[in-house]
């Protein structure tokens, strides 16, 4: 059984930044920080499949804690995957080496949407909540735990395409041909995601991030019509007082619409300058980002120089959470990730 949880300090730098309050340094965490670039992750992964790692709370908790020990980041993110919710809905999920995630029964029409199952999250995804409890019990008070889910568009497009896609032909076909089925699918997914995220919060997450990794495929008009109401419903349905980070990639043209859907902090990728993005978003929200992940393939002096450019764009304004613009890549040298965290802490300390 899990030990009693130590609550996180609401005044730690990460949670202060989520509320746009000043902090003694700019907090940093790294998307995908629990992953393959860490030898201690690969060691466990060499013995256990990815899905099994997710389903065994003690393993998921261990790999969640690894980057806290190794990098000294200011927040932990729960080790799980945005696609875990797809399985109890009945679409089937497989991770195979090299090809990434695969949905076994893609959902491409109204009948398939109707056939999806309702999900009782504590019964089918309780292993994620148990991992969150174990992580919280193993974290110091200064380090909050971030829960997460895929945003409904990104989850829906995986369910429809069956895997990664370049043109989103099946996704957009459903949207344009049968908007009723599209909205029904988005509602089904959103209902599960609200319960799933609230379950993570109840188990010990102090903040949550919605990953809309694929949303950049949409025009602003399509985002407004087909996505925004659903993302907004999810964010409005979460436990009050828990900060939400709303992240998209390739979404520079959608920032205001994403902000209007909700979130205390908007995640920016590197395709927009942080200062421009923040100006467009206005004063009411924080920003997270936005170093190009491939900068970590340069060397520590260049990493530091580039990190300083990002910090300068933020200008010390309260409400900046440092991160990469997207996930850390699996072949990055660990020392370079450590150099980034150290540089951000040192250059931003106030
Ligand atoms: O950030 C973290 O460290 C927490 C863990 C996390 C994972 N996936 C673990 C994982 C998070 C936040 C995710 C989110 C996720 N999963 C997203 C959104 C973020 C993004 O990067 O855009 C997406 C699109 C997925 C779906 C997914 N899962 C993909 C595309 C892959 C990669 C396939 C591959 O082998 O390259 C995964 C697998 C996955 N999820 C791994 C990890 C650590 C690698 C699995 C392994 O060890 O083989």
C-alpha cells in the first residue's frame, strides 16, 4: 500500500509561476523528462514493455522520480501515456518497437463512435492513480506532481487514424462529412478525460497539462468549431484551484483560441518567439516554453546561450515556466539536459 502523501508546498516556484506570482527562480521541467534518454529508464525498459511499465504503479512511480534525482527539475510529470484512455473505451492499443503507438480498431464512422464503451476510470485506469499516490509519497514538498492527458483533438485523431499521420485525412473526413459523429466522439473522449484528470488530481497531482500535440494541423476556423468547445468543457470540469497548462505544437496561429478554451498557463513551441506569444496571450495567463528540443544536441555553452535568449524573452515576468518547445528526444546526452536545468536556475535566480 502507498505511504501517506506529503502535500506539495503551494508556494514552490512551479506553483507560484502557474499563478503568475514571482518566484525566486524560473521553474523548469522538461516534457518527456521520464524517458529513454535516461540510462536508468532504459535499464528498466529493457526488461519490461512500455505498457507494462505504465500498468505497474511501482515502476511508473520509479521512472517518474528518476529525472527529479538526476536533473534537479522543479516539477515531476507522471509517467503514463496520452493513449492509455483509448483502451478501456474499446479501441485497442498496442506499442510496438519502432512504429510507435497503434490503435487496433480505428474509429472512423458514427457506428464505431456509438460502439465505444463508457469508462469507469477508477476500475480501468486506477493503476495510474496508484502511481500518482506513490510518486507524491516519494517527492519532497518543494516538487509538485503534474498529471496530464491528451487534449481531445489529439486523442481523437489517434483513435481515428490508428496511428501517427501527416495529413489527417480520416480525421478531417469524419469532421467534414459527419459533424454529428465527430462531436459525439469528442464528447465521449472529453467525458473520460475529465474523470481521468480529476482522478489524478485526487490521487496527488497539483497541476495538470493537456497535450494538444497534433492540433497544429487545424485552421483557426476548424479549431473554433470542432475542438474549442470540447477542450473548454474539459478545463471547466476540473477541480477548481488546480492549475492547468494547455499545450499545443505548431499552434502559433491558434494561441488566442486555445487561451479562450482555458488554462492558467499556455505552452508554446519554438516556432514562435516567446515574447510575441505572451504579448498575444495578454496578462491574464502564464506561458511555458519554449527552447527548440534539438538545441540539446549542441554543447553546454550554446545551450546556455540559447536558454538565456528564452529567459530574456520572458524578461523575468512572473508566470514563466521554462521548458522545451516539445518533448526531449531519446538520443539527447543526459549531461546536456542537466546543463540546461543548471543554466536556467543560475541565470534566473533572483
Ligand atoms: O513527459 C513525461 O516524461 C511523462 C510521460 C509521457 C509519455 N508520453 C511517456 C512515453 C508523456 C507526457 C507522454 C505524452 C504523449 N504520448 C504524447 C504527447 C506529447 C508529445 O510528445 O507530443 C503523445 C503524442 C504520445 C503518444 C506516444 N507515446 C508516442 C508518439 C510515443 C513514441 C513512440 C516511440 O517509440 O517513439 C509514445 C511512447 C512513449 N510514451 C514513450 C514514453 C517514455 C517511449 C516508450 C518506450 O520506452 O519505448
